[in-house]
């Protein structure tokens, strides 16, 4: 046997022993950790409240349960996806379309794997078993939507405000008096970047407003903005936007089809008006959410890294208790989190993230694909350990629970398409989760 190969075998065997020892240690910890009825760690003492809050305890931000104990939120998204019938009708064939059967198994699995909470897109009864977040979708500008499904709304129009109110009201009514509802999200990975959205869609927020009818609320607001921005100088507007109008009413009627959106002065105006759009949008969302439920947390929109100008975050900031991000990639870029925290100065929730791995049945997967369950498990461990060293990171939500298909692409979960756990990655994640919770409980998680 070659010496190099022999050394490799020794290292592999040593790693396996370490892994096995950690597994035994975490099984012991699972039985010994003292938590309250919501999953808050008794040794992390905060101030109790009617519902979940966010508090800074010993220099670290964390969720605090209604009983007043700190909680490191480790959860899973999209438990409701079990009802999707592609690639198979697993909800009917395995669970006999019975929510109790599914929920009981899901809770048992999640708790045994070191998860203590849920995220959005979960069937309602599960929220009586484990804490979690609710969400609403008051606008259809999510990055993942098809061009035909993607749309904007005139955020200045009172008729749209009424639509938003109904979305918020439905979400709040779903929460009711359930103390397991930790708080609220709004929209999912909205496209705010003007350049990125235009490149992907051939439109963006400003194109939408420029093409609104002359008598619309939004077009009126836009023209008033131009009047102020250009100091009531119509010739300045004509020159900047390459239009030929003789009065401000004609500006309202213009579609700006000859405007060069890449011109520096146009881009500067566009960024300024986009800030006003964000300001009004979040004012409406924030006002209705706080009016309908003044006691629960608001985590706002779930942003995709790199698809939002900083000033959009600033405009949302006054209405939310924390910021929710959905990062990409299997390996962490901690500088992205540091930059976002420098802007918002509020705690951050990693609200939806994962890495996938190759299988013969589904070579194509959503999220970054790694070669094996082992590599994905190691990536999970490295990512969470690096992220949670930062005292402003509240927790992590893994996407998703059960694998579902989209054509020949798999949205890979912790269970395969037949409802069986991916045993290797689940074991890695279990060890990571329980080690993180142990360090959180003894105050050694942060840097």
C-alpha cells in the first residue's frame, strides 16, 4: 500500500471517529438542554412579553420567547410544499391526505434533527406545534416569477393601498392569538435593482411609472417629482429625457419611449424616484401591519443579496424589527452580511437558504449543487458556524423540507420525493444544529 494512500485512510478514519463522537455528544445534549415551551433556552434570560420579541442579551441579538428566554432560530421553509403533485402526489400516497399524519412526522423529524422552528409556507396546524413566521405577497415582483406573472403596482394609488390592507389583514387573521407566530414577512425576493431587473425583464420600476396613463396617481406623482427635480424647468426635462413637450400635461401623456435610461442624468433621477417608491411602499405595508397587529415582530421583505440598493433597505428600516436576507451560493461571503449590517444596524435573519447535492435520479437541482451529501453537510456546518459567529445574526432557515420537482429540476429537501430522509446530510445537519444550540446556551456562539 502506498504511504500517501495509507495516510489518507488514517485521516478518513480519524474524521469518522470525531464525527461519531460528536453524534454521541449531541444525543446526550438533546436530552439535557433545558428549554421553555417555545424552545427558548432557560439559561438565556430576557424579558417576557405577550409574543416573541427580539432582544440583545449578553451582546447578542436573539429571538426571545413569550416566556422570556433567548432562542437561536434554526428552522425549515416550505413544509406546505408537500401538497405539490410534481413529481408525485406524496401527500396522498404516503400521508393519505391527512395533515395530522404529516405534521406529526414532520415535527418529530425536525426536532430530532435539531431544528426548533418553522418559516413561511407552512400548513397552518404546524404553527400550533412549533414557532414560525407568516408571510403575505402584496405585489408580484419576485425574482423567481416568470415574465407573464411578474408585475408592478402603483404604490401611490389609494386603490392599491386597499389591496395591501386585505393582504395584511388575511395574514394577521391567520396568526390570531397563536403565540407560536413569531412575526411577519412581506414579499419574497423582490427585484429592486433597476439595472438587473431591466436586463432580466426589459422593464423596471421606472419604466413602469413612465408608461402609466396620464391620469393615474403614479404618473402624476412622477411628473411632480420631475418638476421639483428640474426646478420647474421644462427644457431641462426635454433635454434630459429626449422628449419634446410644451407643457407639463404633455409630460404626463408621454411614454418616454425615446428616453435613454442609461444616460447618467436619467439614472440619477431614476434612483431618486425609486427611493420615493420604496418609501411609500413600506409606509403602506408598515402602517397596515402595525395597525392590524402592533405586538408582533416585522421582518419585512425577504431580500436577495445584490438585488436592492442600500437606500431601499434604509426606507424599509423604520418599519421593521430585523432584516431578512436570502443569500445565494453554498459557501458564505461574510463580507455581504457585514456590508448589509453596516447599512441597517439591525439584526439579520437568514430566511431561506441551502445547498443541494447530486443524485443520479435528479442531476439538475435548484441552488448551488455540490458533488455529494457529505460535501453538502460540511458546507452547511461551515456556513452556519461562520454566520452565527456574528452577534447580529438571529438564525437560519433551511429551504426546504420535502423534495418537489419543477420539470427535470429538483427542489431538494431534507426528504427525497418519496418522503424518506437523506440520511447522510441529515446526520451532518443534526450534529451542526445541536452543537450550535449548545454553544448558544452557554454563551460561546459569538466571536
